[in-house]
C-alpha cells in the first residue's frame, strides 16, 4: 500500500464511530471482544442501544473509571462493566437462547476475512490464534444484522475482503455490512457493493486493495468521520 493511501485510512476509533451511526435507538446489540467494543462509546445523541453479552448480562453501562472496577461484573471479554437501573443478569444458557432465538438486532465483530457472499472468518488456531470459534458462530446466525469492523487490508497489505475465505469459517453467508479503514461496503446478492469511500481514494485504487469485484453503489458517498478521532 502506498504511503498516500496509508494516510487516508481511518483510525479504529473512526471506524467504530461510523458503525455506531447505523445502530437504531433501542436496538439489541452484541459487540464482539476487542475492537468492536469501542462502538459503545460513540452512540449518536438521542439514541441508546441495549447491549448484550454472552456471559449473561443485558443493558449494562459503560466501563467504570480505572480503579473502580467490580470484577464480579464483567462482559464476555472479561472487561469490567457498570450496572444501571434495569440491567438484567441470567444464565449463559439463557443468553445463548436469546442469540439463537433471533432476539438480537445487531452483532458487530472483527474479521480476518470476509468473502463476497458474506462468509466470515474471524478466528484461527494458528500462531497467536484462539482455541475455538466460541460464541461468534451463534451470534452471526442469530442476529438480524451482522456487521464487521476491520482494516481494509492485512499488515502485509493483502486484501481482507476476498472472493472466498481461506481461513476457518465462523459463519456462512452471514455478513451484511462491512466498515473498513477505507470504505463502507454491503454484501448484496452475493457481491460487494461500495456505499462510502474515504475522500481522495479512487474507485480503481480501492478495487486494487479488494480481493473480489466491487460494484459501485448509487451513489457512492464520501466516508467522513470526526477528525479528532484520528
């Protein structure tokens, strides 16, 4: 990737901010461990999502100040959470019944690869990997909408949006929206449709960084995020 394109890339905070703008008020949302958890910080004014975590908590609050954590209150990523009026606790089996029963509006996860048909690979047993796919396989097929947050390319510059996943699958045909460091892409009828792109990046340049054909949305609008989040 050229230095010019590298300078156009959004930060993780900007990607999370953009994804947060598409969450409806009152939506039931599960945020994947790590990067996707950042989405909770950027809910638009006047909207409040109801956050769910697989270990059995619904409608919890933001992270507590450093040093004020109650480590009996954590999310699935073992991060401390706060309790607010209306927060509910339940067995993790009931939590997964909510997931599998189609009661979540949105699941937001990270990714190693997303295929043009919506297949998702976001786990690996290789070096630095994780021991198993975990609850992600339930989330991607239980939520009504599945969104992915990711850099557009790997650290080696290889596409993460691909024709076919080569890594172990988390789910088949499950991804609907992809928020990357360079674009917002939807999966429509088995292909990638470009909805937004960072200013200064041409369609051809973005296509060269994408491992499957892109179709231009009508229209493709600028992907503009708050500069202070850079």
